[in-house]
C-alpha cells in the first residue's frame, strides 16, 4: 500500500474518531457509508498498482523483441540466373592478311617507273588491280638479251629446216640407191642364168666358145654392178644417219635458243613488279630514280627488317587471320571451329580487369572468328602451341601486322545456372553457397557441384535452383540456419 493510501486511511480514521467523540449519537447507517468509501479508495489504489505492473511487462517484451531483431546479420545477395557461360583461353597474337604477297625485283637497275594514280606516284593504301604494272627497273639490257635470244632462236630454227631438208634428200638418195640395187641384182641373176644356158649350148656345140666368154663377162659386170649399187645404198644410209644427227643437233640448238629466250624474258620480268591479285599496297619502300639491288634485302635480317626493305607488300584486306602462341597446357584445350574474340589494344586493360563477364567480353570484341588450325607440335623454345584464327566478322576493324588480344571460348553453354565468384566459400575444400530462405529469414548452407568457370561467374551444376538468392557479402560470418536481413 502506497503512502497516499495510508494517509487517506489515517485521515478517514481520525475523522471517524472525532465524529464519534463529538457526535456519539449518530446511527450505524452513517458508519457504513464511511466503510464503503474506504473500500472504494482501496480498490482504486490496487488498480493503479496493476496498471503499472502491466506497463512494465510490455516494455520488457519490446526490449526482448528489439534484441532479437538486432541479432540478425545483414547480407547482400544475387539471384541465381540461367545465363550463357564460357571457359576461356587467352593470349596475344598478330593480325595477318590471309592473302599477302611480298614483291621484289630480282634484277639490278635504276627504278625508272612507278605506277601513277590520279597523276601522282603510287602510295601505301592505294588499291591496285591484278595484272597491273606497279614498278620497273631499267630493262634495256634485258630487252637486248631478249632480242639476241630471239635471233638465235630464229637461226636455230633455220638450221633445223636445213637439216631436215638434207635428211629428206638423203632419204630420196637412199630410195634411188635401193632401186638401182634391186635392178643390179636382177641383171646379175639374168646374166648368171644366161651364162649357164650358153655354157650348156657350147658343150653341145651349138654356140661358139667366144659367145660363152662374152656371157661370162656380162655376168661378172652384173656382179660388179650389184656391189657398186650396194655401196651406194650403204652410203645413202650413212647420209640419212648423218642428216638425222644434224636434225637432232639443230633441234637441240632450237631448244637452247628457246630456253635462252625464255630466261631472257624471265630476267626482264624480274625487272617488273606486277600486281598478283586485286588488293591494297601495304608497304612501299622504293622511289623512282633509286638504284635497286637484290642484296638490299638481306635474308639474315629479322622479319621486320626484311619488311622495311622489300620494295612492296600487297594484301587483300577483306580476309584476315590472327596467329597466337598459347602455353602448351592451354593449347590442349583449343579445338578447330571454337569461337574466338579479338580485343584491340585500346580495350585490352578492360578485358583483363577481371571485372567483366563473358557476355560483356563478347560485346567488347572488335572482331570475331573461329579457330582454323591448332599445331600438333609444341615450340621447344617457348613451350607453346601455335593457333590460327580466321576472322568471320569485324575484319574492317583490324590492320595487317597489328597486335591484339585473343580470347578463345574453349567450353560453352547457352543456358546454365551461374553465380559470381564471391558467392562461393570453401569448407573442407568443398565449394558451398548460402541460400536465403526468405520465408524463414534464415540462410541454408549448401554444398554445390561446380561447372564451367567463366571470367566473373561459375556454373553451378547441382545444389541451387534458378531464382534462388545467394549471399555475396557477409557469407564468411554465416552458419547454417543463421538469421539474416537482406540489404540492397
């Protein structure tokens, strides 16, 4: 009972006592009224006590609730989405035109002609057509050689004609000798037969011995004629053999003259630079009036030195390739027809920042292509594998000889559950993530199966469903079932 309640009771008792003393004659009814009043005062005081107790209990309950709310850990999250993802191999390479020709003079001399374009000399970047004469050194010496060789060719051909004519004459003489030989043999046979007939008649006494002697002389003359015609026939055969040899010698002379003339023409061609295809002049290192010698291009120089000394380089700028050397362990992951993306020097720092995704890298690429070839051998000095990329898109953004970055997608999926690297934590060397249960306001620790590792995200094969929220910040302080509050 409070002090105020006690004072009220004392005043009431004192008043009752004074009333009893001063008025002893009041009735019992009046006393009951005072008792009722005292009861009401006591009831009022008790109600105040109960109200204060209830208020104190409510304040204590609010405090406990506030403490519970303050115990929740604040975290940031991302949503596990279905997105494309790629695994990458990276290297630096050089752009090269697929169709390229190094043009050089093989002959010495003063450069007396360079193609004119709109009244001026040819320049780097000018378009040329296949077959056009681009430059020439003084060719007078070679023109003279061609004239001499052509004359020698004509002379050799005439010798062939003469030799052939001699052969034809020898063949005719042989035919005549053969005819005469056949006639002589016939005469010989007739004379021999006639002699035998006369010898038989002489034995019978029908003819004189003188007539037999005449027939014997005729037979001997016929035999001599056969021997003479046989010698003439053999002589004609020898003449034919000699004529054939003469023809062959003359024909060899023609062949030699032809070769000399062809060589003279080639030598003269070596004084000219002819466009081998439609293209653009990529390098032009000569001027009209300069003296040229093949010794200017020294094969012992490095490639850049040779490029700076060659008279001209022409390229087809519509088709490019990029050649890159990758470490052997990366080269084994590269296969023909894989996609490749070309990053120019101005974008290289952003591509290598580690803060972009694979899709952002693809958008950043200035050119796209596919793997054309993968060398099966490893360069001994560099322990690298040579990869060739053929450009399919964006070739106009590239320049021959330019150094670029090459990103090859060695593994790809168009739809995969992915999450940033900072969602993953490792417990007992196994990757885990914390998934927020928004209904309960807690996190669930789950072990996952990782898949393709991209530039900024990793694929999750098992353990997470699309749309679930994964903790990215604050996950090092979490345990399974911990209450959390998501903040933006």
